[in-house]
């Protein structure tokens, strides 16, 4: 659920269609597909548009399993798949204190906030330096 939510957040930040439109569940190519493939694709799309991860904040809402012991590995996987650094990824987990469908163990929820940073290439840096020097 975290990978799917992250992909949706990245696509949303790029003002692209959601994950269900890009990877339609009616397409047999995606049946049983490892969600890491979706993350890799999201990274390539983000890179194509000239962006990189600014920050990722994940909030997982569920009663069970308790995820404290899994969080470091989850973070490592996100860092690896989106080619970012640990300092840019945060994962939190909380419960609904036995309230509603989450609290009754019938569902879980995941909220993701992603900021993207425009990748500044050498040409952009030179142009900015020229502007900063007042020579343009």
C-alpha cells in the first residue's frame, strides 16, 4: 500500500494521471506485478520531467501488524527505489484506537506527502550565475 500511495503522490505532484490509469488493473501485464516495478517507473517518469525527491512523508494507519521493527527496511527500500537519501524519507505509523474499519482490523490506510525538487542542470546553473552577476 505504501508503494502504490507513493507512486500516486509522485504522479500527482507531476500533475499526471493516477496509478490506476497508468497501470490499469484490466491489463494482464500488471496482474501479480511486483509493486517495486511501479516505483521504478515513477522514478523514471519523475527523472524524465526533470525532478527528484525533495521529501517523502508516509503515515501508515493500521492496528496490526505493529510496524516499528519493519520501518527501517521500508525506508531502505524507498530510498533505493527512488534513488534518494535517508534524510529525505520519513515513515510513521499510528492506529485508530480500535475505532472504525481500521480499528476493527477490516482495513488500513496510508497517507503520503511528497515534495519534488526541480533538478538544476549545468546550463541552468550557468544561466542563473549570469543573471546573478547582472550580465544578462
